[in-house]
């Protein structure tokens, strides 16, 4: 397969993750180097044993997981110890990303990494993208979106190299200061230009049955998406582009008409089906919806599926979720940290059971 690898970087709070998710909504496989770095430190991860050997078993929790708090106390006060940690983690991250690229079935892969240029990852990529925002926008996002104290936010911004240095090495610069729709339009145009210049085929649709195909949102005309959203969501049009910035929107097509949308939250190789929007005249079987969710999530290398309570309540009235491969699980039933954290992102209670589907047990 002729595959396009995009390296995405930018300074803190410039919208890197928004751009990555918008590329995923154009059919790319999104890889977040920061989350992958965390995974290398899970039990069994590539950096796990080396970190314990270097920093001692006292950094472990009772569950034999590496405590990020304890490790942070050691490394962030000592540059030499931080360098030792990075020497263990960075090669492991690169190796994991190379394996995920090798397994990819999608023709476009985007690697988000704040230290892209300081790693071998940049050398893997045909196109380098930079997210751009003014210091004022960075500060506003850190204060209001991340609730960071003002002095700490200022320190974080000033500690990074000037954005101009990254822009000089970029093939594409995405300015994220405007509305999400404006960012979406920039990403859409830049990706189309990059695909044409690199000779890569865009992501194909997924055929579910004889009538229904699943498309990434970026493959659907914006006018058609907007019309469907306004007719069926009960929400403002701005919310559509907010979903495209923070979630994965899969479009169900019957011939040339939008029959529905699946809104999913992808995080750390898990995917949660948060909302189902169907056209008023659409007659799509629940089994088809679940299969569309499963197959598209597998293409994005999701290993663990979750149904939100809202979706599960709606679907369980129509079909046995167990027969579709789902089981009710709480956090304490699971051993893999990413899956535990994914459930906690959807529930405030460790005891609450959610409907989940384990697609692969390779991580356990």
C-alpha cells in the first residue's frame, strides 16, 4: 500500500490534538506519541522493566504499575535522571509507532508528537504539519480549558522554542485561532493537496451490507453533513464541527443519502460509541449499527469498545448486546490500565458496569 505518513507537532495549547482528530475524521489512523509513551510504561510495555531497573521498585504501586507521581518526583527535579528516563522511553515509543504503522490498514497515518523533531519519527514522515496559535490564544486555552494557574501557564509557554522555528520546517501550517469550522476547512484543503502531491489514494468507505456504507466525515460533502445535522441533531451547527474536533464522526450512507452518524470518542486505542443519530426515515437494524462501529474502530486500531449508557439503553431494547460480543464490566474486572482509564472517562463510579467488547487480548 502506498501510505502517507504525516508528522504533526506544535507548541503547547496550539491545537495539535484537534488537528489530529480532524485528520482521523478524514480517514487517517491517529497515533498520539504522548499516550503511547504512557503505554510503554504499563506492565509488559517496552520500557517497563528498564524503568524499574533504573529507578528501583519503590516507584511501583501495590498493583505493580509504575506510579507516574513517584517517577515524576525523581526525574523532574534532576535533569540527569530525566535524561535517563527519556533514553528508555523514546526508543520504545518509536518502536511501538513503527509496529502500529506496519499493522495499519488505512492509507493515511498521522503521528502527533510534541518532540517530533527531536526524535527519529520526523524521518518517517513524508509531510510535516504544524499547529499554530498566538501566545494569547495559548494562554487562554491553558487557563480556561486546562484550568492551569496563570504563572504555570506562562512558564510552560515560555519554556518551549519559538513557534517560528517549527514553522520553518513545516509543509503545512494549520492556524487554530478561529472557529472549529475554519480549522476543519484548512485541514480538509491541506490534506487534499497533500494526497494529490504524494499520489496516495484517499481512505475507502466500509461496506457493511448491500445498502449501507460507512464513510469518514471528511469524505462527505460539508453541505450534506450540515443539512443532516440541522435536521436530526437538535443542536447548533457549531456543535457539528466541535464533534469533528473532539470525537470521531462516522457517516452511514444509503446510496447517496446520509442515513445516520455514529459519534465516537477514541482514546488510547479504545473507542466509545457515545451517540447515534439517525435520519427520521432511516430503518437501520441495530446489528448493522454495532457492526459499523466495530469494523471502523478496528481500522483505527481500537482494541476495546465501550457503549455509553445512553447508547446501551437504546440498543439493549432492540437486540441482545451479549450476542453482539458485549459484556458488562466495571473497572475492577479489567487488568489493562488503558481500558480501566477509558471506562473511568465515561463513569464517575468505579463500581458502575458498562457494556464493553474486548477486540484483542494482546495487551493483557
